[in-house]
C-alpha cells in the first residue's frame, strides 16, 4: 500500500541560491581527539560498550571499547566532521553528531544507552525486518514555539537559504511533482464499474500531482469496494493533497479500525501537519518508522524535524536513514540540508556532492547545491566540475546552464571568462525566457564589462520575472549611478527598500506559521525549550 516516491527531480523548484565556500585545510594540522563516557539511564557507566566513530568527510570508520568507567577515546584524528555510535547487547544503540572537529581540538561527548525492550514484529514481516530500527531516538519533541522574533542560526544572508533548503527537502517527501516540460494529459476514460481501472487512474493522476482530478476515480473505486483498504488509503491521500484534511482524517480513522499500519500513521502525519499540529505530525512519523523503517518513512520523519528547525534531531534521523539506505539520494540531500542549517558548510556540500555523484543525471542534488552556491563567496573546483557535468548531461535544462555560469562567476581564479559565462546564461534564457535569476546574472556580467545599456535591459527583465526582486532593483540603482542617472537610481533604491521589507514580512510570516519545535536531547540538563543555536 506504500505510495511510491519519485526520484529527485526539481525542475519545478525555483532557481534560487547557495553556501559558504569550503574552508581549506592547512597543509599540516595538529591531530585532534574525541573522548567521552557511555552511561545508562541511571548515569551508571557501561563497560565493554562498542563505540564507532564515522568520519563523514572521508568515509572512514574506527571503533573503541569502553573501560570499567565507561570511558572511550579516539586520538590522532584529522579535522573533519564525525558521527558517533555506541552499541552493547541488551541496550538500544545511541548516536551523537554531527560533530565538527578542528585541528588540535579535543571534544568530550557523553552517550546514554537505554535498555532494550522486546519488539513486537508485524505479523506479515520477519522478526529481523521489524527489528531493523532498533535504536530509540535520543531526542524528544515536546512542543512548538513561534521563532519569528528569533535572530536565527547564522547570518541574515544564509538564514533564508537554510529555511529554503528545509522547505525544499520537506517537499521531497511528497510524491508526484510534475515536471515543467510535461504537458497535462487527457483524463483517462474508465468505465464506472471498473474497480481496478478507476484505482489505477486515480493513482496515476496522484503521481502527476493532480489530486483533484484523481478524486472522482478514487471515489468510484472506493464505492465499488467499500471495504478495500488500498482504495480507502488512496482516496484519503487524494483528499489530503487536494486540500481537504478533515475528510482525509475521517477516512483514515475508518481505515485504522481495519488495521494499524505504518503507512496509515504516515498518512495521519501529513493530515496533522495540514491541520497545523506539527508536534502530533512528527509523532506519527516516528510511529511509522518504529513500525516499518522504510526509506520513505525515515525521510519523512527527518524532513518534518528539519522543517521545524529541529536540526540536531533531523541529523540523527537522516544519519540512521543513510546507514540503512546508503543509496538514497534524497536522504543524502537531507543530511546536507541539516548540516548546512548547523553551519557545517563543508560537510553540507560534501553530502550533496555525494548525492549528485550517486545519481549524475538527476537534477535534484544540483539544484540543492545551487542554493548553496548563490550565497558562497567563492567556488571550490569540485563544485564547478559538478555543474559542468550537469550542463553536459542535461543540455536542455535551463537551470544546468545557469548554475554552471554562476559557478564560473564565483570561481574567478585571476581571470574572467566573460564569453563562456555569457554563453551559458544566454542558453538558460533561450530555454526559459522568463528565468529572472539568469537575467540578473547576465546584467551583472554586462555591468562588469561596463555595457550599461544592456545591463539595464537585463536587470529590468530580472525585476519583471523574479518574485520580490530586491536584488534586481539594488543592481539597477548601482548601474544608474554609474550612468549618472541620479533620479532613476533613487527610484530603484526606493523600490529595493520596499521589496526588501515585503520579503522580510513574508519570511517572518512563514516562520510564524511553521513554528519551531521545542525538543530535548538525552542527557540535556536544560529545560525543554531548545532555541536555535546562535552564530
């Protein structure tokens, strides 16, 4: 009954922004250390526990065993980003991280193991599969607060990018995004008494993100076989995706009477989120994972946590998902978004680059890397190589050419290749004549060459085709000043201020509507509320 989830494909995602440049490691660095203790719920030391240290950058793993005091230590470590896991028979696994370790630094970490409880495998699954998700989360979500007045984790430049990445990651949990090149299809012609035909037609339309069109077919299928759980599930999902969570909840409640399944809890999670109950939603996602730790359930749980600013718990869930499903592209993207939200910029880029290498022809990871790129001050060569590959593999994709041009613009190793950048931007515009960001960067390139008349024309199109185009107005003001057009520069500056204010209002409103999870981590002595870390 599980709905299939599409491969990452973000042609529908707006072409936006990107990350701080990777910090280069000095040629010689002092070794660092990570040490700590493993204890039980009563704070008693656990001897002979196995502790694993995963280097998230290089992909290496090493292990240690705790002594009688529950102590472990890893010495001689290079600067990197690490995840720790502690295991011992009779206890549930515990994880900690990601931990960013600098050269010469020693970090102390405490891990708490909870006693294992007997698991109840589902009747239709072997016990080993039901036990696959064995370690309990080391966090608890207790509530939600309004984050609109919080300064945010990171600078004002990167905060909108962090929140955009979180939203786009959450969107990957929804099935069936229509590709922009895909034209609407004719509605299927199915006999009213054909159960299988109506069910298939409804599911196909849902996969095309046409929930309202799917409803009549799924209604007929459900009427033909009222007790069919599969038909009821898809009808409830169509109601949810067409904007009727109340009816979806009623249908889901009836389905639960016929059987308690992980898929139904995932459906209930979506309903609770739509009804403005994110704490209940995240609990339903957790329940779905505990019952059946599939990739979609794990991803949805992590994405829900990320969306509501619970960055450390999201990292924990995505890390577990990556261990179980190392070939999942979207879980790698989720790891990247969660790392970036915690200012682990290098690691964020590495996760997303790993996703792009895993699926070189999938546009999704490149678009996420593109968001990081827009706010980066410079461009590592591996980013340029990735975007060059993207443009070569997808020559009909406007975003591929745009991001490659921006990568070349950011790199600038002592020379400016105007011709290549201009050619790539013109390709993007030819493929998408309303590509506001491409016009913006073309205008910047033309201004750089002091071709101000062309720059004005391009920047005006950027303002026309970009929602809330604050930067386009700012750049126009700068160009007009260079041209000696003081009054036009003043008007553009005024427009910039107005649009910037609207943009801030929109961001605050979205933050307020989403809310921020209040959560605690095992071992925290602090009260329940866990505000966003300060820069």
